[in-house]
C-alpha cells in the first residue's frame, strides 16, 4: 500500500510503498477514506534530532476516518464495511482517566509505550491503518468522512477547551479566539453553537479574518500589539471572560494576558512555544491559565453530533495521497484555508 511517511530528520515527508498491515488480536484494520493534516505534524517534523521521539519511519496522520476492512481475533462491536472515525489520544484503557473516556489525560500511556496514530503509531495517511482497540472507533453514520475527519482533532480540541470553560461563558460574556485557522475557525462555530458569548476573532491574515466573519465571529481584529486595547474597548474596559489562544506563541500569549478579565480564563491550545507566567504581577486577579490537550471520547461523539445537526463544519481543501507533501508545504506556509484533507482514493 502507499503511505505518507516522515523518514529523515529535517526532510519533507515522502509517499512510499509499504506492506499492508494485518490486524492482530483485538485490532481493527481500516481502509482509510480521509486523513487530516495538522500543524502538530509540522511541529513534529520541525524538531531537531535530539528532541525527536516519535520513531522513524513515521506514517503521519492523527486525524483519520475509514471503513472497517478486517477484524482481528476477538473484536466485537463493529462490522466490516462500517464507516468510522478514529479517536486519536490512545491511553491504557484501565486507569481512572481512561475509564471516564479521558484517554487524552492517561497518566500511563507514555510509560507503556502507547502513542497516538501519526504521533508514534502508524497513522492515517495511508491506504490502510490499524486501530488498536474498538473503543477508539466512533461511528460516522451518514456523515461525509472528507468533510468530517478534521473534527477528530480540529473540532475535538477546541470543543474540549470550550466545554471546560462553559461556566465562564454565559450570555453577555466575551470569548476571544486568537488564530482563525484550522482549529480556530471551528472553535468560533462551537462558541456560537453552545454558548451565549460574543466572539472576537484575531489573526494576522486578512483572509482568515474573512473566514472568521463567515463562520460567525461578531468582531474580527488584526492580531498585533493594539489588539488587547481594542478588546478592552469592545468590552467597556472589562476584558474577555475567556481567551482561547490557538497559536500559543509569545506575542499571542501576551495579548491573552493583557485582554483577559478579572477572574477570567486563558486556554493555551496552540503549540507555538510560548510560556505565560501567572501570578499577582502578571495575570489579573482570579484569572486561571490552562493548557488543554485534545479531548475525551464522549466529547468526540458530541462534536460529531454538532456536525450532524449542521451547527459546525470544517472548511476543507482536498488532496490526493501523492499531493500530501505539497499540502504540508502549504500548511507550513499558512496558505491552507481551513483544513487540508488527504483522500487516498483520489
């Protein structure tokens, strides 16, 4: 089968021929119908050799959807031909976090050598992929996998962050979204769907600000040194009850620090390398800072239900498997509108 692999530190990913995997006991093989590209992939491929821990060659793709193609010994609960999405943050399945469906916070995964697909385990950027356990599959039903696959991360990650701050987002509150790209444009829609907040979107790119308007942002602002003051002006000096930073770089975290309200929340979702000191002489009184990771299995089901209801959607650019390296270049350059999705059958 063909797969997109990261094979050499510092080089671009390659489309290569590899053996089609067979499912072992408890495993499921999917014929991949769609795989999403993410800035996390670019982050991983940009690591220097001394920091890279994901193994080589690495079949990329932690956003996956497919048709159940073959079942390993002992697998029940799914049938061959069933369309499914893959829940990515795999855990041990036995700890308190995992039994609640919060495998994204499994404390044992690293020590047991359990890694997400595309971030250690072979991922979805291939014609076939192996899923380690049936609990990591979520039925897609009649949802289009190409339109939906990015929700397994670009929908689940903002949803998890937003749900954890729902108490701070009643009617009349303000939510700031920094970065209106792949995750941010979905986060805006989720905020509009499940909260009463006024949504202010920030970005450095006018095209992404246009997308933010299209998907429901009440206000859009250029993400620069004046943004925090403009947010204060929009809120009568109060600031935003929650700031969701989907970039996580030092300048955006500074904007978050300066624009969050007293007793507000800063959610650092992006992995831009910034650090935010918090305390009496940094963040406002009562403000909390959180670094959420991915989301829970039940939250993924809820995200797909929002898509099924027409409340959220992903702007998608579609590519074939052979075009994946080009798509990664565009992702790195910031020229993808929304999310890039690779369809192995194209």
